[in-house]
C-alpha cells in the first residue's frame, strides 16, 4: 500500500514538474490540433462520399443505358459476322463453278 502511495506521489510530482517546465502544454495543444484536423478530414471524407453517391445516382441510369446499347451493338456485330461467313461460303461454292474466281 505504501509503495502505491509512493508511486502516485512520484507520478504526481513528475506531472507537476513537466507542467511547470512547459512540456505538457505544447503536447496538449498539438493533441487538440490533431483532433481538430482529424475531425476536418472526417467531415471532408463524409462529404466526398455523399457527393460520390449523388454523382453515381445521377450517372447510374446512363451507365445502364450505355451497357444495354453496347450489348445490342455486340449482338448486331455477331449477326453481321455470321452473315459475312455465310456469304463467304456461298461465294466459295460459286467460285468452284467454272469461270468464277475465288474471292478469298
């Protein structure tokens, strides 16, 4: 018990000594500045997330539409590819007939 009291007294003495020497106050000020800076960063991040969500909400329908258009174009290109292959086959068959040059 006495050791606990001695430790407490020594700690109080050290804290008092540090406070009088001016070491603690700048640390506390820096701690407060850091806390304020972290609050500002947190506020900006929250605002940024909200703005990002808002922009995404505005753009999402356009992205969906663009995706649908891209799928339709891909299907059209696939159909064109099938038609080209079919035409090549027809032309090859025709080229085997006498008097017609091979188109490939």
